C-alpha cells in the first residue's frame, strides 16, 4: 500500500527529501508518490507541513 498525496500539497518538497527510497518526485508543483517504489514507511507523512500525505 503506497501513500497518496492530496490536493492540500503546496509543493514544498519536504517529503521528497525525507523519502529513504526516492519514491517521491515533484511534478507540476506537487509531490507524486511512485507506488512501485514506495515502501510504506510513512517518513513522508511525518514531515508534510500540510498533512497532504496519507496511506491509501
């Protein structure tokens, strides 16, 4: 189960830097989680200042 980014994302990039496997990229000013690479660790969820990332 990968994490999903909601419309609350402001594109700050905090989650991208926190992901230990590089599963997050920034596209069109918002974070996108690659479900094939995501290990469901939750590191991104913990650093998101807007709470835009949650487990699917």
